[in-house]
């Protein structure tokens, strides 16, 4: 769908969109000027040099049409935890598919405007009811953030109370229509609070999920953010996250990208308080003509902060993996410890990886490093396994799992890591059957 079509949709919806209309108008102006990265306007955007959204411009999304698939069937096939969950279908909350914590008080079962409220340690509300675009996002710099700001209709707002552990919460997004969706999420961690958020996205058909999330981690708070992207093979997935981590806070993130024809996961994390920590780990498993882009910008603006990034790519067929990781260290951010590593395993001679690690350092007392490796399955290891009677497909699977082990081991919770391993096993079975 072209940029002009998205803009026309915005014009048609003016007056029905929640929130700051002036902010939406400014985002529309920015999107009109920039267009879709790699689209027909052909404006070069350095941050999108390896990823073109021309396929999105050429797709035909059909909003407000009847669903083509059953959300319940898709939900039943997902590797979910036995934990509370909030389910969005085609960008709208589905209370009948959601399981809320026992401490939650549902505000009016028949009231579609409210998701839930008055929880002991966690409050949850809808963007549609309390539209707040936040302060961290940059619609004027990021075209897909501008598109989201222009068209966002709903999303979820999470607030964890000070000193409280909210446990595990799952946020599930399911697409059942051939349309485009632009969820807007906000997460606020009060001082000393904890939350594990498991975000899962899946669907069927040809659709675009363009999500923007703003995360605030206050002093001493800890957010573990696990994302499993297993979209339909014809879908498009764009996720942009902004995180502000204050003194002694931790944002521990892991992303597993398996699905979508084209996906881009972009994270902007700023360590704004002394002793803050950020982990941005990921694994991408791609096959066929899939394109997966994992892009990060980590800003060290306070002293004694730590950031870690390990990104693994397993690429088969004619797939293409992209890693762009930038660490920015301000002049006063002394004692910074920053590390990033990108490794790619090519299972096909036609697979491709583009790696662009960057360091921009203005402080003089830091420890920062980055690296990248690209290789194929070790022939000697394959020979050893085959000589022990292990079939070729199983031998390849063993070596791929060993390659991914370091990335998956970054997920400390055994149950969550087990679900991710199940998803990886499902991906591998789809490639070998």
C-alpha cells in the first residue's frame, strides 16, 4: 500500500482518532515528506539502507473487511505459557481470549472501552481510553513511527507499582484479516518494580503489523522483555521500541524472529542513570526469500552503565539477514562497558547477511568492543555426526541448535526458554518437511 494510500486513510479518519490531533497531523506531515523507506519516493534513508519496504507499498491491505481466519485456531497453536495474557486480534483487545490475573477487577464486562484496572501491583488500560504518545519517540526521524503515530487506534498501557513484582504477563497479537495494524504500547516501571513481559505475534494472510512501544524503567526496576515473532509467511512485521533506563535499572530483552516475509525489529535504548544495564539479544531464523532486520541504537549518557548485544542469524534458502548495532557513548559517560556481537550461520550459498556494528565514543575511560562472524556448518563436525549414523537433517539440526544455544541461554527463565526452543523446533520441522 503506497504512502499516499496510508495518508488518505488518515484523512478519512480525522475526527475519529483518539489523542492529540496536532501530534498526529505533524506525524502525517513527516510521513508525507519521508514516505515508506525504499518506496516510490526513493528518498535515501541511511538507517534503512539494507531494508526496503517497497513490498509493503506493493501489497494490497484491506482494512475493515471481514476476518478470513479464526483467531482461536491460531491462538491454540502458539507456544504460550500458563500465565496471564492479554490478546489483541487485528489490533483490538479480545477479552474472551484473554486470561487476567485473579487480582484484576474487570471494569464492566460489557464495556468495551476498558480492559482492566485496580490490580494490586499492575494496572493495565487501553491506549484508546487514555491516548498518550509519550515523550521518547521520534516521528520526525522514523517514517514507520510517523505512520504509527498517524494511524494508531489502540494498544496497551502497563504501569507496575513501586517495589512490586508483577510476575509474568503475556501480550499476544494475532492477525486474521488482510489489513494493516498499528498498535501503540506503553510500559512504565516504577522504582524497584519487576515484570516479565512475553510478547508473541502471529497470524494468517497478508497483513502489516507496525508496532511502537515506549518503555520507562525507573531507578532499580527490572523489565525482562521476551518477544517471539512468528508471523505468516506473507506478512510484514515492523516493531520500534524506545526504552529509557534510569539509575540501577535493567532492561533485559530477547527477540526471536522466525516468521514474516519481511521483518524489522528496531530498538532505541538510552541508559540515562548511573549503573543502568541493557541487554538486547536476539536470534533470527530465516528461509526462502525472507528478509529479517534487527537494528539497535544504545545510548550511554550516564557513567558506569553496561550494555550487551548478542545477535545470531541462521539463514537458509535465499534469505537475507541484517544486523545494525550502534553504541553511542557521551563525553560524561565514563566507565561505560559496551559489547556487541553478530554471528551468522549460512545454510545455503544463496543466503546473505549484512552486518554493520558501530561505536561512537566521546568518553576516554570506557571498555567497548564489537565483532561479527559469518560461516557455514563445520564440515568436520558434520562428518563426525554422519559417521555415527546420524541422518543429515538431524546432524544439521544438532549443529544449528548448538550455534543458537548461547543466544537462547540468555533467557534465564526455564519455562520461557523452553517455549522458545519449541518455536525453534517448529521452524526447523517446517524447513525439513
